[in-house]
C-alpha cells in the first residue's frame, strides 16, 4: 500500500533508516547572545539534504557546531 508520496517499499528494506546526523534541542549563545534556539533535525544515511535560510539564521553556526570547527 502506498503511503502518500512514498512508493511501496520492499521488506526487509535494502537500506538502513538510522539517521546519519541527529541534532536534538540544541541551544547556542555567543557572548551571551542566543544564536540557536532549540534546533532539532535528522539527516538519514545516504540522503541528500539542503540547509537553507536567510542571512543571520544560524546556518554557519550549526555547521561549525556539527563539525567541531
């Protein structure tokens, strides 16, 4: 049975649905100024994802947090 836009999937699945990246309720402040306010998201293994937003939204801060830069 199809689920909305998802096609029927074979069982067992030929791929792992475990998230490659999992971010849960992250808060970041720089010099006492809150920058990230409780962001939460997951990116699945083998998926392609985009991370977009307006200038100053915290995209670079999030990527630096994830990479340890």
